[in-house]
């Protein structure tokens, strides 16, 4: 994907721990005025959120964008569903993968790119507890090999 570190707003760190990410997509998101101001203030929570396809459209659900303090009476509901913007062929590809293989669509991060909010979503398969133990063991073995190489040098 694109370089997203400069405008990073929020990350879903649990996603990479609990899921095996198979594919990633960059999606636009439809926001109201007070929501984009909260996003620019980094008041976004993606943990526990997911995306769902409804009527050929992709929707982000359970994501929390905090209410903007200066919005007054025209504020927004913090946990409302928000439409994600992708090309039609990408949405049909996602629908096919989710339907056939039982995958989940989860948001990985939200960032600002060219003044617009973008959400990085991933097609993911849930990990079992033994998969997590296997990943931890591999990571520890890799660290031990790196230590051995450093000690020899």
C-alpha cells in the first residue's frame, strides 16, 4: 500500500494479532463535517470494528469517531455506520472471497492522504490460539538467530 505513516490517525493493532491478513485495500470513507474534524484531532477508535457488504456497498460498522466538541447541535453519532468507497470490481471481489472462504473484513488503519480520510481494510482469517503460539515461537527463534549473528560479528 501507500506510505501512510505521515498522516496516520488510528491503527487497529489487535487486528494483526488476532487475524491472518490475506489482502489489503485502501478505501475512502464518507464523513460529515464534524467527523472529519474529529479524525484530524486523532479521536478515532478502530478496535472491535468491522466492515460488511450491504446492497453492493461496503459499510464500516462499530468504529468510534468521537464527537467534536465545537460541533454544537449539528454533531454526529460517534458509533454510526459509515460508507466505505471502493471500485465496484473491488467490492465484488471482496464479496466473493467473503462468501466462498468465510473471511472477515476488518479495518487495519485510518489515515489522512491528500487531506482526505482513508481506511485500510483487510480480508482476514481468524487465528486460533495454537496459530498465535506458533507465530510467537517463530518470532522468538528469529530473534535468537539475530542475537547469535550479532555476537559473532
